[in-house]
C-alpha cells in the first residue's frame, strides 16, 4: 500500500509549475490525521504487505506537528516506511534529527544550479529560494548521504539541465529523480534544446560509470531498466499506473483521491474526483470507474515500438498535460520518442564496454545488498534503502 498524505495545502514558496492547487491555508486536523492512519493501517492489514507513507503538500514541514503525530501513531499499527518530499527550506537540524531517528527518508526538490532553480522556485515575496533550499539540502546530505533530489525540467531551465545534474552530483546527491513539466508549453525550439541537453546528460551518465561514480538518473535508468528487464514486463520495471489501486492520495479534508494531482484545492469542485474518505472508506464504484479510465492502451499508442517503456501509463503526467488521466499528450509522445533512443545509446556504450558498475546495477537483483555491504565495510554511514 502506497499513500501520499497532504498535510497542508499551504506553502512558503510559489513555484511556477506547481500543480498542487492554490496555496490556501488549509491543513489536515489532528483528528483527520489519526483517522487517515487508522484507515491506511486497516487496509494494509487486510491486503497484507508494507505501508509506504509519503508526506506531501503544499510543503509538509509547515505542519511538522502532524508529521510527528502520524509517524508515532502509524508505527504502532503496521510495518511502515516513511518518506517526505520537501522544498528543503524548513529542514532544520532538530527536524532532521527526528526524521533520521524515525527512519523517514527525505527527498528535497531542487532544480539544479541557482539559475535553474530560481527561474521557477521563488518565495512568496518573489525572491529566488536557491540559498534556502541549498542550506537545507546540505544539512540533509550530512544526515543522509543517500538522500534524493527531485528536479523538474521546464522550457526556462532546460538549457542548463546537464550542468544542473553535474552540479547536484558534485554537491553530493547520488540519486536524481528528474521529470519534465508535462503541462508546460513546449515548442519546437525548447524541444530541440531539451534533446541536446538529454544527449549531454547521457554523456555524463556514461562518464560517471566509467569513473566508478555511483549515480542514478531516473530519467535514463527507468528507460534502460524497462528494456533490460524484458521490455517493462519484468519485476522492477514500469508496468502501469496503480493510482486508485494500491496507491492513494489523502487530502486535508480526509477525502481519498486516486493520485496527488487529483487533490487540487480539495474543495467542492475537486470532490467529484475523490474515491472515498478516511471516515467512511472507499467508494468502490468511483474507484472502479477511475481504474477503468487509466487501464488499457490509448488508441493513439497502439502498435508503438516503445510500448512498455513509454511514460504514457502515468495518470499524473496525463492529467497534468491533458486534464484526462487516461489520455497522454502529444508532448509526452514526442518526449518519449526523443528520450528512449538517447538512453539506449548510453546503455549500449556501457554494455559494449562491459562496465562493471553498469552491468551490476542494471542486471544483478542482488546489487543493492552487495552495494550496501561494500560501503558498510568501507565505513560509509547509511540509512537509506536506495541502491546507492
């Protein structure tokens, strides 16, 4: 069971590409937080497995009191893994100490260099947030050298993508979760720029592997792994979107939505997208209707050579781009046709060279454990479950 808990819709930043609705001062009440935990624990016990809770927003650390309450309550009811996605500006030493001691993995959203980051991620007063975010990111890396960075690529910051990735790796981030803003206005010129930057990024990926520098770039690795593991049908490769299935999103009101992008302002206009609430449970009719909308292959995708490797299965990306979770956009199609051959070229180079780092992490399912042991013997501190 995977669940995102939107602790608040409020945020101290005003990122240009944010899809999380108006930054209204609307937070989850302690009563709703307790009900959400009990609802998720009960479903996890019913269906078995692990409960993976992600603290989401707005900016979740604004309501750190709720985060603490949920962590302490959830731990008593199920096998739980915690994750928080934050803009980094509120990551104090005290909060990091609590997160580390309770096994909460943290992803910080930071878009690369100062120029890239400040182009999109600004404060309420309109100032760039790079210095605040980087201060938090450096504290985070000190507490957890395996913490993740989340990057969003837009037409404005795309010209510096490869430079931004290099900067974040040199800062200390080994795991970079990168995605384009599928709802942005990409034109011929910006797509051409993006293609050039993706080619540079692939070159850097090869460079890192040749040097024995551990790095995960999800944008490339997801495509490579889907191909390596039987064109997306094997365990560990993309196999479809499970929004509304084992993946749920819980809003401040207690409504349960299929996906984080369905929450919006969590107001009356958003209620039709909800599939239940934490007090009364799931409305199976609504849930089934949503699942039917995102299941199967879109008509325009039938017969495509990239089936099984394309991002067209993602309800979040589709809703962001077209307003329909089951319908991919023309940009997504163009993006995937552009990216997949670039990722394949990098993989072919490293496979041809039999690069030990690449072969191990791509094909050996035991690699995460072996990497952990290797670094533990080397005395590297670690608490993350990431392969890096």
